C-alpha cells in the first residue's frame, strides 16, 4: 500500500478540532467550508427548489447537518456517509452555581459514557449556545466559546487517599464540579453577561437558557518521534465528520452523494436531530420528490439502490492491554480503516456491504482491517444500525482505530486520516454500488 501522510489535511483537521468544542461549533464550521465550496444553504421551513447537478446543505437544531450533491440527471441512488457531531463530556446543570470552601463552582451532569479520571487537573474552557432576550423582547441564540482555561477539577492528594491507585469509584455529583473563582457571591449569569459582551458585543440582555459544557483547551498535537499519532479531544467523532467532509469536497461531483452528521449519538440518538429521528428521512423524501421519481415507490427504490457508510472510530489494539482484543481482530493504528462487525447487529455491517467496502479500499490502494469484540465482552454501537433501521438503507460500519475512546484526550494515527479520506472519496466517485 502507498504511504499516506498529508500535512495540509492534518493542519485543517487540527484547526477543525480546536475550533469545534461543541456540536454547534462543529456544525457551524462544517457549514462555512461547504459554503466556501459553493454549497447552497437550505432552510427546513422553506420550500426547496432543487436543481440537478447542484450542491446543498441543511442543518437541524444547529447541531446536525446534511450536505448533498445531486447528479446531472435523475437521482436514482446515493452514496451516503454518516458520522456524529457530539462527544462525551461534562455539561452544566440549569442552576449550576454553587459555592464550597470559598470557591465558586459549577455543577455538571455527565453526557454520554465519559471516562472520568482524565478530566482531573486539566485546564478547562466552556462552550455551547446561549439564548438571550433583548430589551424589545426578541429572543436570540448565540454560540459561546470561552477558550481560556477558566476552570479546573483538582485531584485529591494521594496523602489523603492512599488507596487511590488501587482503584477508586468517582462520584460525578460530589467530586467532579470544576472550580472557577475564589468567590461567595458571583453568579454564572454574571459571567455569561461578561463573556457575551466580550464575544458578541451584547449588552442589556437577559440570559433565558443555555446548553454549555466544559472542554479541555489543550490544542491538538502530533505525537511520536515520527509524528505517527494525533492526540486531541473529540476525535470520537469529529475525526469522522472531518474526513467525510473532505471526501465530499474532493469527489468528482458526478454521482449522487450525501453526508449526514447527527447529534446525540453518545446518548442513544433518540432526538429530532439524532440518527433515530426523522432528519435524514425528511431530506430523502424531499430529494425524491423534486429530483427523483416523486412517488412513495420510487423513494423505496432510491433507498434500496443507495448505500450508507457509517463512520465512527474503532478500538485500536492497545500495547499495554493486548488481552482486551480478540487475538485475530485487533486493528492497529495507521493500519487503515476498520470494518466493524457484530453478530448481534450492534454494527450494521453484513457480508454484502463489507465486500463492497473492501473493494473500494482495493481500488483506492488503502489497507483495510476488521474489528470484532471479544466474545466475552460487550460491544458499543453507532448511528449505523439506527440509520439502517429507521431509513432502511444498506449500511456498513467502519472507522479509524484509536486509543482512549471517550477520554478527554484521545489518540489516533496520522496516516489513517489520509487512508480513510481516499477510501471515502473513491466510494463517492464509484459508478456502481451493487
């Protein structure tokens, strides 16, 4: 297989990761790139006027995005890519302000399956969206990104917990509240007012509601003597969002192609903008109605003539925990994209979709690997089985191998970024799908 290392692409990836601390920021940054590439924004509440050969995108909840390009003729099939914009983390509670030992702290709730221990002793920023009311009664939603290290969750000294290295349960209610300031009277809304004025010039507004979460402000980095590794927050699954977008922008534009990036995968996808919701199905109905056959039967034909590649990272073989993998299914970092298989349908892969992806990788000169969890261990899942169930589209689950999934800082391979981009671009350019 040919060597794969694209410095410019890695720079774009690191910028995207650093500028996307929340699903709303990730969606906004993806939308900016799409518009720069000539994609037209659509609004779900408006009538769509779609034209063959054109490219469009639409968002829902400002945290999920679907972008698509239409063929010059009738739309009869789609090459679909799927990913998700959310990552596990610590989100603020609505009434977050509280004080302890003379310190202002903010109460948090756990979002998704967070690996809690790495959150201690990290420099934390705060980001998300805030809804404000202006003096004239108008409501406005704005994005907030406090990228400075404004908070920290300090560890308890080992002298006060001698058995900590023997294993200790972490209580997120009592032990995970970040500290921000030595104060007994400052409120969260006071801080929000300061940050909103600094970032948006907003004065004399009332904070009505918010969705905010902490994140590690340490920037992404290339690691290793030969920079084999990429270390960053939110690789699961902004890495797949980025690679899917790169492939969509790089493909030749002759085939029908679609990228969907859903929110809420880490908490089950059951939302209007999640994979279990109707977002993708709604878009497919509108595409079929305007540039497809237009009937219910033609919609089914369109879906069954299409194929979805669900991209979500895979567990790489860990050099210190080799026994956690099946000995014949331990994908290695920088060994290429991973086909994820599970007999209980936790992944949507079957032999038909798996064979097609292997053929795509062969055509793209990209190595390909397989992952099956140990038979005595449980298995995670992705948007793949959910999308296949809700929409009915044939689906395969793939991903790039990574270490420390759901940690505050995860690790993947630099060469794998190029491998998967080439494979997905080849898939989008493929004339036949079956």
